[in-house]
C-alpha cells in the first residue's frame, strides 16, 4: 500500500516554554497487516491503481486560498460523481450501498451540505459500510471526499489516516486517496509556513501581529482547527498583556473550542481544565499520541483509538474504527460499541440485524465509561 499523508495541524512543535497547553505528537507511518476473519461479497472495482489528476500542475502553483477552492471543486466535480457511480450500479440486494450512492449522486456538493446528516446520521451510510467487501473502502472514501468538498480538510485527514491503512490498493477509491494525499500535503505545507509566521510573532510578544496573521489565514482557510486555536491563544496572551485578564474566562475558551472541535473533534490541544470532565477529556486527547508506536499493536491500537474517540463524543469516527476492529479482530466488545456509537448518532435500526440484548449492553458500556472516567487520577485530582 502506498503511503497516505497525514500531517496533523496540531502536531507541529511550538517553540514556547510558557504555553498553558500541551500537545502530544504521534505518527502512524507503518503498514497495517490485516487478517481477514470474515467477509461479505460485493464487488471489486477493477480500475487502475493510479488515476490521473489533470489539474495537479495548476494546483501546485496556486496560493493557499485557491488550493482550498480547487480541492473542493476536485472532490465535488471530479471524484464524488465517480464514487457514487460505483455505488448506484450494485445489485439491489445491497440496498445501503445503492441508496447511499443515489443520495451522493443527487446532492450538489458545490453547495453547502451537512456531511454529518448525509453520513453519520444516515442509516444507509452505515448499512453500506457493512455491506462492502473487506478492505474495499469505497464508502468511507466517499465520506472523505464529501468532507473535502465542504472544505473540512482537518477531519478528512483524520479519516484519511485510518482508511488509507485499511484500503486495498487495486481500486479507484484508493487511487483517489493517494491523489488527495499529494494535494493535502502541499496544502498543509503551505498552511504550516503561514502559521509559523504567526507563531514567530507571538513568540516575540507581538500578539497583535500574530492575530492579524491568523485572521488573514482564516480568510483563505476558515476551517483550520490549528489556526483557530492559535488565534484564541494569541488573543488570550494579548488580553493578559494589555491588562484585560478578566476577558480570559472559561466561557471564552468554551466558545473557541467548540469552533475548533467542530473542524477536528480529535484535536489534541486543550487549555487548563475547569473540572474533572475537562481534565479527563484532556487526558484522553493526549493519549492518542501513545498509539501506533509498535506495529505489533496496530489492530489493538485501532480499538484504543476508537475508545478515545467515543469518550470525546466523536461517535462517527469511533464507529468507523469499531467496525474495523469488529471485522478484523476478536476484540469482543467491538460490535457492541459500534452499535452503541450508531445509537448515539441516532441510527438505531441497524442493531436489529444482530442478536443480543443491546439495551443491556449499551447500559453496560455507559457504566464502564463512567467508571473509567471517575476512577482516573486526572479526574479525581481535578475534582479535589
């Protein structure tokens, strides 16, 4: 499998000694060797493993704002029509795949669309996910490009990290993931260079200049969790410097972080905790950095990553990971946690396809999550 690019905006090391926050860096540069324990038979996309990207040369020469718009157009006009075409031609017995494909084909992704409603809250999306043959990642790849079409590159990258490791190479969907890898690498390299200008100004205590830089970047790429955080952080520092510490409230941080986590719910930078729940969330975010260090633990780390995403209420991302661990491992709670996450997303009908007392199982998961949180050292310390 080719390498999938996964630069985290929140992974960059900040050269500050006095930061209030911490950031845990991690990389997942390895090959995921999967043992197929069971399979659904659907169809294979027998396309070349590479797909030409005719606008890439122009894309390379473009500025950040134009790259932003070109990626959105590429996803909406070049990739999604083909991905949906693969879905609409399947046999009628694969109703989830066909229905989801029709929805994608009928949706104009050049216009603002709610990707969460179209995917995470949509039973057909999850049914389609379950109907696909193992390692045929057509459905989550479609979600990735839906996110890109709406300019949500940060969250698209989080999916790209994982889906790229699972995806079989010999199909159109994977080839487009590789194209997207190249595009987002260039985009994020350029974005990083601009952000570093703001960080440099901040480190020289020129907070007004840093704020202006971040505001200009957000005109080009408004959905950057990293830039939105840096903007808040420089404003925080400016308030402190100018004698307006009273403006640096937990309420102001709460408003900022809602916007930050809207674009990347797994963003691993937090301010100081106001209570045990906050402290535990910080701990869980930072623990992502401990994963994917040893290739022998790849699949178990998928499960741990899913658990973290679930605790951070990124139920769509958690569900995708739990489905992988349910498919490729014998980690027993995976299926129940997958269905639990779907329930949280408002998708309650698919559990009827499985045997079990899921009301009891979901209650058990709730109790386990609460126990793990309240018994953690960080939670107890923050609540003293």
